[in-house]
C-alpha cells in the first residue's frame, strides 16, 4: 500500500464517530427493527481509485470516505448499506492491485461493524479489473452480504436476493433483490482494433430467467407474496421515457440535470474506446417486463446518472414504449463519491420499509447533514406536491 493510501485508511478510521452504534453480527440474518421498520442507506457511484497516478485522485477517495462517515453519523438507524455500483473507477487502476480499492471503499463500514450488499456498475469492469475480482475481495469480509446466485457466463456477478426477517423465522417480512447491469470492458481482453472490449450494459436474459423462476419458487414456498424492493446500477428505459415526458419539480422532487439520462442498452465509450459502444434497441425490455410482473415489488433504485436523483411512479404507457407501467416506483440514488463526473453535492439515498404498510419512505441525506427530496411512495405519490429541490 502506498503512503497516500495508508493515510486514507487512517483518515477513514479516525473520522468514525464514537457514539454508541449497534454492531451487527455478520452471520446474522437481516432483521426488522422492533417497530417493524427497516432502513437502508445507499452509497452509489463512489468511484474509488480514480486518477491514482495524481495527488488529486487519492484525495477524492478521502472525501468520499468522509461522505460515508457523515451520512452514517446522521442516519444511525440503518440496517443495511447498499453499494449500488461503480464502487471503483476501473479504467484508472493497475492490474496488480485494482481490487485493493475495495478495502478503502468498505473501511468506514468495517470500522462501524455495519454489513453491506453490493451491485456492480459499468466502471467496476475494465481491462485491469473484473467484477469477479471485486466479489472475491468483498467475500473476504464477513460483513459482506454480496452474493452471486446466477452462474451463466453472461450474467455478470451481483445477482442475488436477501430476505429481511421479522419475528417469523419462516417467512421474511421483505425481500431485497440485487441485479447486475454489467457494462464497462471485459477483463484483460483486447482486439486488433481496440485496447478494450466492451461488455453489454443491461441485465442479461439468463438473470431475468433466474429472477422469474426464483420469485415463483419463493412465492410457492411462503404461500404468499413477500413485499420487495430492488437495486440495479444502470436505470431502465422507463426512466428515460418518463424524463422525456417531463419530470415535475414538485411531484418528482430531485435534481434532473443528466437529461437525457444514460440507460441500460445505451453507452458511449469509456477508457480506450471512443464513440458509441451500444445503441438502445430494447435490450432491457425482458427485465422491465419481469419487474412489472413481480407482485409486491414496491420500488427499484438505480445510480449511474450522477446528475439525477428523482423518483417516479410508472403507472401509464410512456411515449415510445410498449410496456404499460402498473404503479411500480423507479428511483435514482444520490451520487455519493468524489470520483466520476459532476459537482452536485454528494449524498446518499435513504429508504425505510415498514411491515404491513404499503408505502416506502425515502429521502437523500446530503454530505452537509441536510435532507433533500423527502417523499413517501404511497398511494398518491406522483400526485402529491412536495417542495422542489435545490441543485
Ligand atoms: C496500487 O499501485 C499503485 C502503483 O504501484 C499505487 O500508486 C497505488 O497506491 C496502489 N493502490 C492501492 C490501493 O494499494
Ligand atoms: C418481535 O417480538 C417482540 C417481543 O414480543 C416485540 O417487542 C417486537 O416488536 C416484535 N418485532 C416485530 C418486528 O414485530
Ligand atoms: C441518532 O440520530 C438522531 C438524530 O439524527 C439523534 O437524535 C440520536 O441521538 C442518535 N442516536 C444515537 C444512538 O447516536
Ligand atoms: C494495467 O495495469 C498495468 C500494471 O499493473 C499497467 O502497466 C497498464 O498500463 C494498465 N493498463 C491499463 C489499460 O490501464
Ligand atoms: C412495439 O411493438 C411493435 C409491434 O410489436 C414493434 O414493432 C415495436 O418495435 C415495439 N417498440 C418498442 C419500443 O419496443
Ligand atoms: C402520501 O404521503 C403524503 C406525504 O406525506 C401525504 O400528503 C399523502 O396524504 C399520503 N397519501 C396517502 C394516500 O396516504
């Protein structure tokens, strides 16, 4: 480890609050709070390891760790951390130690004894880094809940679900679904025309098949529909179609600066590739269909577009799409890291699920301690008026 990284780890450790913090036992299953609620804190687009060959890069990592610490000091009821993709900026890392950045990403969580679950993003795959390698590094930590439940070679890695139990040890109160939207470039692959080979950036058909089969099997096993939420790094086409129709600053409060947003199936070049690498032609339709068909699925959370953090209710046929929404809520996270593009105030989306209540509470905790875009995804979300959000 270089001196600058030793410093980074020391800073991450020293900024940990000394307040009493509940320590999760790593082998425990996830549990609802006694009042039946469960809070998740999402860190999205942390982008550790960016521009490592400069002084600027490692300093961004220090700032990103500070964001995590300040959010976790304020949000002390959190039951699980979700790292929702682009943990590392893979195109800047070296082969010999690219996955070591994962240690810096999770240092603030390890120091608090908090468990986490990841999805991987497009920047987590590149010539010198693989999502499989990040997964192996994560798996060294007993606090990691990240899994790989789909073995097909085209599936990506971070496809799995986690149950959250109340007092009933047989039937979970909630299910959390995690999907790998892939993207970036293949590990150690090059072609005669390019130094890197792009990987498809949508949820693979093999994953959609696993999802629909597993969902049905769980429904049969529990003899009921268990309410759920889902996480996937790259947003689906419905978010782009809705944005094109118009995001309302009061009904869907949030920043909306990445317009048009980048979605699954559409990617411009990164690393050594220049120009468009994928053009959207409906690659995510099977995945969106599966999401709509999932009874009890309340909301899906995505990162990727650093300049957007609104939620919308997909309850109609959107222009340019054949699928018709049925009331599923789709939300952007707030970008948390100092690497990557844009200078919007960093923050973290908070999500509170409550057993027996058909609603999700969510807000963004900003780095400066303030709260932004607090909404209730209940029966009237999309019609309720909220204060607009400052960029
Ligand atoms: C990886 O190696 C590079 C160059 O050898 C070094 O500058 C960097 O700090 C190392 N990163 C980590 C996380 O150890
Ligand atoms: C579980 O049972 C305990 C003891 O009866 C009770 O205090 C608690 O509220 C229950 N938890 C949930 C999530 O229902
Ligand atoms: C948790 O945070 C709330 C407000 O943010 C504060 O009132 C409370 O004292 C904190 N609790 C602990 C155990 O740190
Ligand atoms: C990959 O890492 C090696 C050293 O570990 C470095 O020499 C090379 O430039 C890196 N390649 C890319 C494309 O970043
Ligand atoms: C919608 O369905 C029609 C008829 O099947 C098809 O031609 C068209 O390509 C579809 N459009 C999209 C965006 O999927
Ligand atoms: C949904 O939540 C909003 C904000 O708290 C509230 O104004 C509205 O009345 C709620 N709607 C329902 C159906 O509970």
